[in-house]
C-alpha cells in the first residue's frame, strides 16, 4: 500500500537521500569523463563497448541529405524478384530503388522530399513539431559499437545493420537508480508517493527484492494469479507507465542512416535484418517468405480448407450488438484523400495487380485484332434469354 504521510520528517529524509544521490551521480560522471576506467569487453564481442564520448552520430538537424527509396521503383524491383525475373542477390551489390532525399523544415514541420528520375517527386510529413524532433535528436546518445565478425549475419546491401546494440550491465542499472533519485523532488511529490513508495514501484515491476517476496508483498501478475492477487495489485493507485517511441519507416520516409543502427532486428534464414528494412524498405519479408515458403495460399486452402471469414459483406452473428463505443461523426464521415496512386495496403496492392493484369490482357487482345488480324473471340451465351420487347426498352 502507498504511504499517505509523505510529509514532515520523511520529506527531509527523502530530500537528503536525493541530494546524496545527485552528488554521487555527478561525481561519477565527472571522474568517468576525465579519468575513465578501461572500457568493458563483453563475452559476445571482440571489441570493448564504447564510452559515451566515443559514440558517433549520423548527420542530424536540417536541412540534411540522406539515402532513401523510391516507393514505386521498390515495388517494381520486388515484383521482379518475386516473379523470378531478377535475382534477389542483386540487392547485395546494387542500389536497387535508392534515391537521395532531403530532410527539411517547412512551416514548423519536418518533411522528407525526394525526386526519382523515373517516377517524379515524393514528399512525406515526418514530424508536425520541428522543435520537438530537434529535442529528440539532441538527446540521441549516439550509435553503439560497430558490428564486426558478422559477414554472414549482416549482409543485406544498403539495408545492412552496421552497429551493435551494446549491453546493459549492473553499473548501468546503478546509474539509472542514481539518476532517478537525483531527479526526484520531495517537496513537489504527491503525499502518497514518497521516495520509499517510488522505490516500491520498481520493486513491484521488476522484482528487485526477489520473485517470492514481490509475489507475497504485491500479488502475483503471472497467468497463475488469483483474484486476491489482482485486488492487491490494484489497491495501489500508482503504477509505472513506460512510454517509448520509434520512427517506424515506410517507403516514403525511409532513411538508411536509421536502418544502419537498428536495435530491433529480425532473425531470419538470411541473418539479422533491420525491423524497418524487413517490413518495409526493399521488402525483405516478402522476398524471404517467398524463398522459404512450403506452400502457396491456394495449395494450403486446397489441403486444409479455408477458415471462416467474418467480414467482407458477410453477416457476423454476435451475442449482443450493444456497446459503449463513441464514434465521432466527423471522423466517421472523413474521407482519406490520397495525393498519389501508390497502394498503401495489401488489399490495394491486390486490386492494382488485378487491374494491371486486366489492362495487359485487353492490350494484348487489341494487338492481336488490329495488328495480327486475328478474329475476335466469339462470346458464348450462358442460359437462355428472351428478346427485349419494345415497351421494355429504356430510352437513353
């Protein structure tokens, strides 16, 4: 349970503790900067981890130039690879679909602008507040240790991950604790959130005092928890909320300076691939899945049958249609305006593919009729049809 008497003597105790923590934090930072200890070399690395001042950063601020992708060139190249017309290994040696891009400020916003010699200009809004993005970039700590001895792990052309993810050690956690204590303000903290309560939050979330003790003290949170455990945890009005953000890249704001230092890679049959390069970018996900698939969707349906579809015009049986969802009528009526005809979803891609196939078939048919003088195919009437009476004809 939280403390409800975080005043008086406890406030002075908390203030003294935070003061000592602040002095310790600043002293360690000072001596680590001017008389640093040797860098730590983890077991998984042949090189020591970088000190904070040894870390490098990609070009920041704006305007700046970077390497990006043409959304249409990428789709064409990916389609060629999936169809077998182009070898996927060309991605390792060629700059497939790559173009230069400029990141600039426009009316207090940050935009990426790029020109493809084939498909023209593309512009995409990256941040609605240039000041906030500047603050985010200012706090970027720098790239981690350079990847090494990874020829078979990271070999994906321009999408290759070039920097490692470092390592969190006990000293890092110790400094984190000092930083939290240093920035805790006892005089402004709520009465029910004294310093001891804040420490309990971390113990409750990360089991710092041991798994058995935290289960007994705060209640279990695993699948075996009981109602008593749930009520015990909910009786605490304070919970830790961790907020994290990431620049999820698509084909319009893709930036190779970001994928080079990705810390969220996918483990695949072809090694570790950046999260954004795998899901968007040149489209490594589709390429790898196509390379290692054991059945097409049609073959799977033929063998195992289709699962039931709960949408696409089919009625869905519900136990109740009552709900508490509030829908803004303005949002519901809003129509998304597209400034381009590039497919944004899998369904749009499929419709575009079918349309292109139909147009190609029509063009081929016209070529055969007008150039090769082949007779037009006869239409086969299915079923019987009675003549239309004069009274049934609709004037146009």
